[in-house]
């Protein structure tokens, strides 16, 4: 490896990131700039920021590694990413979120839910849940990038984790969401170019699209024995219906991430950063193309890496890397591709990690500073917001000498938490950690978020019941029922003398979201119907400018 060229590439990259971060810092003059980028973000920047936040090293390294071991069945996730994560998110959720967020003067996702249902409890509880759960997601993103630096640059894994965290923390700490989104656009462009080259290379080196896919199909007899035992049938076929692998792939990997994207706080807040629905429409096409290339390439390359490793080294991918799925993509890149592309892809992977982590650190920081500390400190005796709260959202911050200090402290704490988890989490955790976080967010927030946007009859008690029931159901199932987490945590074993409470299929293999979301929906609807409707005048203000439903 030519370290002189590598050093020059890195210097140029970090100079560009530093310059873009500086521009964002220079134009960040208020809490609104720091929290929602001033609400006038360009469609290209919004689309690339949304996509780059959505697609991280978890998708490239984690899910690409899953495809390397289990096959192309995970391509259904790419389809759901586009259908749900982009089209439904932008067209149905995004436009209403942007308008309602503006009507209620909200700066964060927890504040959006809290003000919509006139409940400070909803705001600080949602903020607390995000602040405590998101470090798991952040840590697996860190791990994915550090694994590539370890295999490609021969940098110690622990040192790589630390360097990444510090660099990202710097521009998030000073630039806020503007810093995050500006650098996301730069990094997203690098990611897109790198993945296009990678997709073309894998088919070129394996002799073409038909030849590569045919070769992978003909390798079915080499499919891992443990995957077959769980229900796998080959790299180019879907697992057998009803098997543990089928449930895990269908519910945790595909539905958990595909549907979970709708209720991601760091994504939902992006809708509040543009000036009008026109900008959202323009962002949709750009973002959809970006997501299709990023996810599709990662899953295809992960699967086809088996052909490359077998033809050149006589081993399938998972065997060649010693059993760690998170190492399949990094090892393939550093082994198969020209040295110059290793540099480019390293930048792509760093860009993916930095874009996602910056959004996560920003979201955790605002959750602690704006949604937890500020709200609890100013809560008073009532859980309701005052009229002044809705009319002047920044007075409390701007009256102080250092208006963003609590948020910045939250960012620092988030960095430390993700670093600690990055050091202690086991191998092959990237894809699972991502799925679990997205599933938890979907169970806790999605029914209430949808009710906030589309159902005027939903009430504060109904929203509180929905969030609490979804959260508690998810946590119970993760600790006592879902095999992958229950056995890993060991709490059920300690309390009841068995790894999980239910040992029969499909319950221990079914993602918690499949049960928790219906529970949350039921509680939200039933409690709302049994409690007094919200003030009609307030609802008219919240829904001002939003097309009415037929029932309204």
C-alpha cells in the first residue's frame, strides 16, 4: 500500500470536510439553524443527507456481510428501502411532517410528537428513549468503518474507532444540523461514485452479470451448513418458509429496517429542513436513485464475493474471513480490487460512517439538551405546553450566555457511549444492531407518529399509551423471548434458569416489531376513543395547510 498517496487522498478529503463544516459553522447563528438547518435546505443537500444518513456502514458492511453469508434474499430490503423509506416517507409522511412542524414551531422529532399531543412527557420520554437506545446503532456504524480501516490500512481496530469518533464529533459539535447536512451531501456524492465503480467491477471481474449470477447459483452445494440448518436454501434463493432463518430475514432484517425507517428520529427531522413541498418532491427522485445504488450494490457484491473467493482461494466468503460477517466486504475490497480503488472505497466507507454518525450524534445531543434537560427544567406543575411555548421556541435558549451548551454536552456524551459500546460489542453485530434499533423505534413511535399526522381524533392519553406499550412490549420481548438478544443478554437465564421464556417456533425467531407495533396501535386507538378529543382550535392550527382526510 502506497501510504504517500493514501495520505494525500485523506488530506484532500478532510480538507474538503473541514471547509464544508466551516461554511456550516459560519452560517449557524441560531437554535433553528443548529436544530433544523434554518428550514431552507437545498433539495440536493436534503436528499443526499437523508440518503447518506439512512445508508451507513451498517448497510454496506453489516448487511453486505449478511448477503455474503446468506445470499441475495436480502435484496427485498433494498425494495422496501425505496418503497417505504423513500416514497411513502416523503410523499405521505414528509409533507405533513414539514407543514405540521412549521405550524407548531418544532425543532426535533420528540418535540414534534410532544407539541402535536400537547404533552411535555411525550417529548422528554421520547428524547430519553432516543438518547439511551441510539448509542447501540451509532456503535455498530463505528464498528463497520473501523473494521474496514483495520483490514485495509492495518490500523488497530480500537485506534480506528477513536479516530473516527473524534473527527465526526468536531464538526457536529460546532456546525449543528447544517454541519451535518452539508458534509452529508459531500460524503453522499463520494459514496455514490464509489459504489457505482464497485458494482461495475464485481461483474467485470466475474465475467458479466449472467456469468456471475449463474456461478453463484451453481455453488449451492457449498452453502454454509449452519445456514442450511436454519432454513437457508442457497445464495440466490429465499430461505424455506417458516424456518428460523426465514423469520429472521423477513421480520428482523427486511421488515424491521424497511418499516423502521419511517420512524427514525434522525430521518424525520430532515423533512423540517426544507422550505416547501416542492423541495421535497425534487429530493425524492435524487434520494431514491441514491438508495437503490447504495443498498443494491452492497447486497449484490456481498453475495457474489463468494464466487470470487472460491475461484481464487478455494473457500466461500464466510470461511475465508474466519467466520466474521462484518469482515466480508472489507476483505473483498482489499483483496480483489486495485489499490487505487481501495483508497476510493475507504473514503466511501468513511463517508457512509461519518454521515450517519454525525446525524446520530446530533440527534442524541438535541434529545438530551433540548428534549430532556430543557423540558424537565421548564416543565412546572402542568404537562401541557403554554401558548408562549408554541409562539416562541427559542427564547429559553437565546436568553442564556451559551445557548447550545446542553446540546453540545449531549453530543459529547453520545460520542463516549458509542465508543464504549464499540469496544465491548461482539463480532458480526452490525446488521443485528441496526435492525434492533430500527425495530424498537418503529414499535415505540410509528403508530403514534402516523396518528399525529393522519388522525385528528387521536389524543394525548392515547399517544402516551401507544408509546409506552410499544416500548415496554419491545423491551420485554428483547430480554425474555427473542433468541438473538435474550441469550446474549443473559437476564432471562439469570432470573428463570433458561435462555428464553418461549422455546417454540416462530416466537423466538420473530422480530419484536411484529408483535409490538400491533400492541401500540391497539393502545393508541382504544385509549384515544375512550378519552376526550383534543381542542378543535388547536387541531385546526396544527393541521393548517394540510389537505383534509375524507373523514375530516
